[in-house]
DNA sequence: TATTTTCACTTGCCGAGGCAAGTGAAAGGT
DNA sequence: ACCTTTCACTTGCCTCGGCAAGTGAAAATA
C-alpha cells in the first residue's frame, strides 16, 4: 500500500475538496431531481431527459441507438424505458423502413403533453439548484470545465 | 406555477449547453466509475466511498447516521451496504455504548486492505476523467462552482 | 413509574438497471 | 444461393435502492 501511494499519489487537498463536491453533485443532484419529478410527474429524471430529447428531434422521431447515445444510456435500459412509455401511449415504436434492424421511436401527442406538464417545475428546480447559486462568470467557467469532462467521460464509456 | 414560467422561462442557449454537460457528467461519470470498480474490485463507486469515509474517521469508526450524511446516502441504503460489508468481514457493527439507538460501524483490517487494493486504480481513473482534461485555473473555478451547487443540493435533500 | 413520543436503524416489497444470452435483419464471404 | 458474421434491439436473471412499515432504545410527558 505504501508503495502504491508513492507511484500513484492520492489527491492533494484542493483536489480532494473538488472531488468531494463533485461526488455530492453526481450522487445527490440526480436524487433531488428524481424525487421532485417522481412526486409531481411520476417519472424519473432520466425518463424526463428521454422525452425532452425525443421532442427536440425532427418529427419527434429518432432511432433508439441514437437516442441511447445522446441520453448516455445503454440500449437495454432505453428499451425498458420505451416499454413503459409505449404502455402509457407516450411513444410509438416501428421498424426503420430503410433498415429493418433499426427501430424508430416517435413521441405522441400525449407524450408531448406529459413533457409540457412536467417541464416548468423541473426547469425551475434546475435553475434553483444549479444556476441560482452561481454568478454569470462562474456559470461560464463551470460550463467550460464540465464540457471538457463530459467529452472525456463519453469517450471512456464508448471505448471501454 | 404559471408565475414561474413567466418570470423564469426555459434555459437559454448557454444554460442549455451547461445543463447538457452536467447531465452527461452526473449520469455517465458514475457509470464509468462503477464499471471500472466493479470489474477490478467487485464493488460500486458508492461502496468505495463508504469504505473511504470510514477509513478516514477516528478509530475507523462512525455512527451509521453520520456516515449516511457524509456519503449523501439514505439510511436504508447504507444499512444494506453494511449487510454486504459485514458478510465479507469488511466492517463490524455494534450498538453505541453511550446511546443504544445509534449503531457504530468499524472498518476491519480486511476492509482497510480491500480499500487499499482498489484505491490506486480508482484514483488514477478519477484523475484521468476529471483532472487531466482541465488546466489549473479551470480546476479552481470548477471547485468553486461545484462547492456552491453541492451545498445547495444538500440543503434541498435534507429539507425536502 | 407508566405511557407516549421520538429517535436510529432494519426489514419487506417492489420497480429499475446491468449483463449476458437470445432474436431477427442486413452485410460479407465463398 | 448459402452460410457466416455483424448489427440493432429485446429478454431473463439478478442485484441494488427507494419507500413505508416495523423494532427496539432513549427521551418526554404525565
């Protein structure tokens, strides 16, 4: 153990503080968002993201594999979310006419409405928890840093 | 509710970008850490955090409720983690002599060893994913912003 | 002192997600 | 044309975590 600490030193104090704050954010922020969305809309933060992404797509339609990628999801996970959404008539699935291996998911009117209903409070919560505590400059800096980290993590998950 | 939408509508473009990056980080970063730790040590990122926190405590001993708070965990969740840890002889639980309602958890030698084994690669991964992509100034700014957000989110979860 | 309330934790039940194996469609090889 | 391989997804099995109800210990009230 001592030997390992020599070659691969631990985080220094500043790094420790940053790391602890990041851990709290990645653990507690999703928990807070989930609780509010679950209570007020009966969906998870992740499910909200799926609805939002689909609604932004052309024709509100995407291939599942593309949707999974932009939502940072595995395919099995998204598949099961789609099962739930289809059961509630929020989306419809059909094979891609051009290539039968792909599946196209389309947001229905009911799905769009569900999103519209849950959006205002969710957005307000995001603003309250993430944006309100920061100055404009801090937001800029945070955006820059997070974008870099996000890109690195994405590569990690795709390559690993 | 309507009032919120009037005064604070959707996120603007810069906010959208920040928000998307933050979503990727809170979703994909834990996933990446979990995968590596699971593969190489058979534990989750959360479990690693519990071991690490305990090891830092005086006598490697903490009340479960205190441990839960610093790990941003619920008590049921931590209780089940402790079941697993006790089954592997990584911790022992005993009632607090001073107040029988509290339970003290102590890290055993085996538990400390498990932590020491998994630490180097985990720390290296954290450095690679979080610190390496950033300049020194960016790290400082990120730390400042995340600390503020973390404090806000903590208050949210305790108060809600 | 007896009863009630408040803790700190545990347990049971259920839904969600990961992984590995299965299915069906297209592409590649012979 | 056939067989194999490679996709894109789906399904099954299992574990983890959330919530609500249960337990046992201390405090508060009477």
